[in-house]
């Protein structure tokens, strides 16, 4: 809606025109991409063009890209015992950072007994010394650390993690879903063995994701078996329109990355400057490298659910740093892992910007926040009177 401000880009992004056009063209095709006739080959061409685009976005090989139903399935497929490089020993256990997405914390195909958690610092960055301690003894390990946190935006030192993990004989999985299109990276710079991506975080359609393997990683077994699609790594007829949209979005996102990141970072800084005018406002992970588009903040007396509703009534779409289940507000597991009390984490609100965010959007958001902040102050006065 033209009269509203959308600041929930980390949840999902608007569909890029280029992705919509690619999907529209794909819907006109009648062939199954596994068929050998002309109609099937045309559909296959769209899938492979998109595979190349996604591979190029992360510096991978097209034959190592597996298309799936989204980031959750991509993470679930990546987390499995038996993965290895060449003649290296297969991984037998899983270590994940305590701030990972729920689809990683679920552990994939590892048993609960074979899964452990890696601590993070107060700033929301993985504790490398704790990782070293965990890897000092035990079998070959798959370690999963996201490149950028979806709540705080904190960027993780995945290259340093990779060196530690590889020295121990293990493999590294990097969930790069929030990072793609926002910061530059590739398989070489992260030194990752497996990377997961999602289309709808970069202007592609919902319901499409990808797992990208580094060259030489072996042992991946499909969790869905059937027709042998995706080189036997994921059965089921490919979602041709969705995959085509993913490929188109990847091309545009990578071409615009540098300019978009610089512009959005300036808007984020403008937004944070305004938020800091509220006494004792707290911006999480502001002392470490973050995504250029992400602000997770709170203020004294703030309740996230109330603030989200207040922003919404003020015409601004934002999200809560707390997960809500069956009407009961739970503390953010990310902020809990960072050592914040429930009283703090229950007030966390995330503002995330994107390529179409404007200065006017930021100013309207700050206007809505000042109105909310005034009501918070009045509420605090009533509570302490």
C-alpha cells in the first residue's frame, strides 16, 4: 500500500519486476524439465540458466547447486551425518551456534545426542574459543554457523570458523540466507563446504531455496527420493517458475549489491540516530560488523507486541524480536544466547530496510516511533507513580 512503510525486509522482500517477468515467461511453458522433447528442453534451459545465476552469486559450480522448496529444506538437507571431502572421515556429530535459525537448531538428520551448541558473545558473535574447546575431542564434526544473524544483523567470522573446523578434520555449513544480496561473499571467502540460500530474501518468490556444495564435498544423500531430479539430490519435479524467478532475482541482486548496500547503510544510520534520541534506547550488536539494513532495538518499558501493533497502526510494518506461540510471548533465543534478560529481550523490535526504502520512509518511521516512545514514557510514569 502506497501510504504504508515496509521495514520487514529480513522476513521477506517484495518480488522484483525481473523475477516476476521470468516467472510469467516460465508459466507459459508446458514441458516437464525432465522430458527430452522440445517442450521439456525449454523448461530445462530455464532451470539451468537459473542454476548458473545462483552458482555465480556465490562463486560455486552450477552442478553443485541443488534447488529445494526454501531455506528450511536447504538447511535440513545440508545437516546430515556422513558428509566428507575426498578420502576424509565422514562427519559424525553436529555443532551449531546458539543464534542459528530454527531450521538449523532442529539439527537436520543428526540425532539430538549427536548435536551440541556453540556459545556467542554479548555482541552476538560466535565464541571462537568455545568452538575450539568443543572440537578438541570427539569425532569429525559438521559445524553450522550463519553468515549474518537474521535478528541482530551481526556478521559472523565464518572464515575464522572454517580454519578452526578444517584443522580439526570437520566441515562447515554456512546459512547465508540473510547475507545474500546485502554483503559481498562467496565460497572462497567464507571457506564454507556447504552454503544455503533462499529466493524470497533477495526479491525472488517464496518457496524456493538452494543448497550449494563446495567442490569436493561428498556424501550428500537425498531426504526426498523418487524420480532422481537435481542429480539425485532432491526428488520431485522442479518448480520451474519459482526457480526462474530465483535466478532472475540473483542476477539483479548481485549487480546492484554495492550501490544498494551503501545507500541502505546511510538510511540505517539515519534511522539509528533518530532512535537514539530516546533516552536509554538500546541497539543490539551495534559494536560489531552488521548487515547494512538491520536494526534490532529496544527501550525502557517497551513490550515488543505492543510496539509492533503501535508501529502498524502508525502505518509502518516491523517485526518483533520475540517468537510468539499460542499467544504466549517467548524470549528471543538469539538475545537469550547473548546473555540478555527476558525483561530486555521481550521488548526487542527489528527494523529491516531494502532497496526501495527511502529517506521519507525512515522519517515516517521515526515519527511513528516518537509517538510510541511518548506513550511508553507516560506508561512508565503511571507504573512508578
